[in-house]
């Protein structure tokens, strides 16, 4: 059996990661594979060697496959390479499963994707399908998956219709943050403060990332992400050898779970607020922020009463 959804696969200068993730792709035997590579950084001989090794690894395609490649001769950097790569890939395809060299999905992820994509392919409420679950074995709802306002980019499916809404400048942010829709999207004041600070910094170009603009697009267009009730993808690039290193990487490194087939589908498409609150508290640091806010409130109360 071959995997039917086109895969867009991003690589750069990590042959060890590429070898592992490409082996997983080879096992799935996708009918279409679009390989997107960034070029070596100028004057970096180690980069040049490792980029060459990665290209050699992905050339070993030994199954019937339609292959397209987009290899940059110069280093574009993660932000520009991801944007230009997806622009290129979506010029050919209406839907893509997107993987990076450090994303290691298990077989069940591909089965999960093939079952849910046909259901939501033409549903404009759905922004993407992810394979990552950060709920620490907390099952949300009575189905095999739930819907989240948060997305994740370590093994995900989306459609051209959504990518066309992507605005790297998040031009709508200044007006959107004043709207009732924004308050509805983040009704909790602590959470809203967190994202307002981040989107303000991004909008003023203090943050160099393409991914926050993608999340903003999900918020702004009021779209949801299909999220499995167990974790189906690991990221092995959180150890400091990638472009970005995460401060809270230990909280992001979840073990694989076991998803049961046939899948149980939710009866309706609604955000799971409990799951999203858990994600904000435990992944984005909301728990600590709320604790600080509570301490500040208590301090101000004591200060007020001491001066009465």
C-alpha cells in the first residue's frame, strides 16, 4: 500500500535526523513527494558537507513515486525557506502533509491522517490536522480526536485554501486586537495578554519566525485544528542542534501514544476549551503567569488595606 496524500518534506543540514525521518517516509511509500532543501550558509564548509549528505540520503527513492525537488543554492534561513517552500509546493497541490527532518511520526499517524483528511478536506472550519498531543494522557471528549484553536507544526496537514490566507506581516493585527472577536478567541485575560505581547513583538519585527503568523491566521480566521487524543509525532530537533532551541523543551517531548482504530469521530466541530487551557498553562507558561498575577493581586490588596 502507498500513502496517498502528497508529502512536503523539508531538510537542511542534519543528516542524522534526515536519515531517521526519511526512513519513516520510505516505509509509507508516498505516491507524491516534494522535497524542499535550504542551502548551506555562506563560507560554512561543515554546512556544505552536511547539506550534501542530506541530499544524498533523500535521493535513495526505491518505490514508485512522483518526485519534485526545490533545492536552494543559497541559505534562505528557516523563515524564508518554509514560506517559499510551501508557496512552491502549493503551486502543485491542493493539500499536503508537511514534515521536517526532525519530525518522527509513528505508522499510526499516517493511518490517522488518511482517515480524517477525507472528512475535513472541504470543511472550511478546519485549519489543519496535527499529529501532536500535549495533554499528558488527559483524554478530551469521547472521540479519538478533538478540535483546538492551537496548531502544531511537527507533522501536519493543511490545504491550499488555508495557506492562501497566510500573511507573514500579520497586517490585520492592529485592528483585530481591538475587536470583540479577539476577546472571544482569548477570553482569559492572562492568555490574551500573553498573545498580545507576542503578536505585538512579531508585528514590529522583533521576532523572526514564520510560525507565529500561521497561528495568527488560525486565530484571525476562526479556524480549528484536528488534534489526536494521543501523541503520534516526536520532534528530535529540540536538543540545540536546530535553528531554534526551546527553553521548555522537556515539556514538549511527549512519548508516543496508542490510537485505536476504527476511529471514533466527534459529533460536532467545537473548540475543546479544557484542552486549550491545559496547553496554554503547561506549554506556553500560563500556569506561571497566572501565579504571578495572583501574587500581585494579593500584594496590592495588602497594600490597599494597610493604607486604609
